[in-house]
């Protein structure tokens, strides 16, 4: 089978400013409304208190669509992380002793509050992450569903009776909360990545120290505010952000943190895995991949185009399951490339608050440069087509990025 790889994703920087300008004012008013809302928080949460960094340092959170500053949040490090761990450890005693049903009631309330603030949370996601509002609202429901699901599921955490090898013994497995959980999350799903980690942890009786991405901490802080409003006791959920390596190191070094859960890059995941060994922590990692999308020559063209479009362009290509490579059978290549190219040209690029926009901005300038470099790489190899002579070089380019 011949293969061909093509660069699929480019948000043209020459288009963006033109398309953003009309909505800049609207974005400012959305930001102003959100800042006055009861869910907006711009400090860290430690032991149920909203706090600044001990030295008062802050970092800016920018709107990726306009570059404007939305808020300043504390630039925290080891000291604040250790405070957060102590609070979580203290809260563990009482939270873990509640019945799963009692915890479930708190979590259900949190779920309800998230859903009743769906509009504001969705706007906050669009504001700090950039994805179209419709997708952001979808993320709120998706993110909230983890809390609902695990609050129910934790009521059914059964143990096991194991057949014993000796007649006078009885072996059983009793499942207990592991302890304080450190959760480190990325910016592409500012709410769902947090609820997916915190929902099961809290439901089981663990307490948590969350470190959201510094690029999108406001959604995490709003969700934490709603957790407090739901009656989740102080210290059960703590949020710190700032110096990522320092915060990570503090979580790893603490013997009180018994589990690390992380979604992000493979490089950071490896560091965390190595660092967790020192105190033999449990660890769950969801890392990057290099996912191919394969189109065979008997594919239904419309379905294939729709499928690849969704796989490649969701969240402007910024999800961990986005296709990195598209491999098309030579028998359908020409037809597919033409139909796909047309479909891509029809995607509306712009800011996430504009009706009809399906491609928001990339998260920051570094991401734009990365896509530009992929594009240049693909263009420089555009003379390479599938076929007998060039097959070797084509496969090499397929693996290159
Ligand atoms: P991405 O490239 O998707 O942003 P990263 O792995 O860099 O992936 O980031 C995912 C999360 O990991 C973010 O919250 C980031 O701040 C955090 N992070 C980055 N470096 C470290 C580190 N050394 N220790 C702990 N967390 C880190």
C-alpha cells in the first residue's frame, strides 16, 4: 500500500487578527461579567481559604484569542504546595471516614452546581483556552459527568473474598482510600481533566492537591469554588499553580502524597514516574501519542472525510487523541485529498465566542510556531508522493514528526 502524509492543520496567523477584532469588545464584556460572577476566583485554594503566593508573586492568564490579560493568579511553589499537602492530609482523616453515600451526596451537589453554572464555566473555558463556546459547553457537561458517575460508582466499591490455602484462614480484600492525591492537568480540557481525576479520588475518600496548567487555571479555580459551595469540606480539594517543576517536586517528595495522577507530555510523565519512586507512590499517567488515522480504498468517502476532520481538528488539533498522521490508500488518495481539502477550507477560523466558528486559536505563540514548523516540513516534502521509487523517503517522512 502506498502512503502519503500531509500537513492538515494551520491556523493562518494572517487571518486571525482580522477575524478577532470584531469580537474583541464582546470578549471584554464577557470577561468583565465573569469577573463579577460568584464562581470567579483568582487565588489558590489551600485548606478552604483563597490565598496568594507567600511572596505575592503572580502570573498572568491570557486570552489566547486576543492576547489580553484576563487575570493575575498566584505564582506558587514548594512552600504553598507543602501547605496544600498538609491541609489535604489533615482533611483526609474525616473525609475518608464518611460513608460513600455521604460523600456521594456532596459530589452530587457539586455536579448540580457545575451544571447550573454551565454557561459561565463554558465562557470561562472559551476565554482562557480558546475553544469554540459550543465545544466549551460540551466540555462542562462532559467534565461534570465524571463527578456524577464516580459519586455513584464509589457506593459500589466492593471488596473480595479469596479462597484460602489453609482451612483456618479467611482472606479478604478491603478497598480503602489511598490517601492524598496529587493531580497535575493540562490546558486542553481545563475542566474535564480535573473532574476526571478529582471525581473518583474524592468519591473514594481521598483528598487532593490539584495543579492545573498555568495557561488555564481559572476554570479549575471556579470548579473548586463550586466544590466549596457544594459543602465539600475545607482541605479536601486544594488548588495550587505557578512554578510547575517546584510544585511537582514538592508533590513527589512528600511521603503524605500517596498517588500522582497526570495528563500531559511524555517527557514530564517520565520525570514524575521516576520521582514517584522515591516514596513509592502509585501513579497514573495519560501521555501523548502519535496516532495514525488510516483510510482504506473501500472507505465511504463522506464518512472518511467527516471522521478524519473530527479526529484532526477537534479543539484545533489540541487533544491527545487527535490524529498526528493520516495514511490514505493510493486507490482513494486523489479523491480523498480533494474532498478533505475542500472540507478544511470550509472550517471557520476565529475566536470561540463567534457563532459558527469551529476552529479557535491555538493556545499560545509557541503552539503556532510548532504548527508552522510542521507545515514547513510538510511543504518541503511535498514533492514526495506515494509510489515505487519514493516509497522509502515517504515512509521516513511519515515517521518524522
Ligand atoms: P503540554 O505540552 O501538553 O502542556 P506538559 O507535560 O508540559 O504538557 O504540561 C502538563 C502539565 O504538567 C501542566 O500542568 C504543566 O504545568 C505540568 N508540568 C510541566 N512540567 C512539570 C514538572 N516538571 N513537574 C510537574 N508538573 C509539570
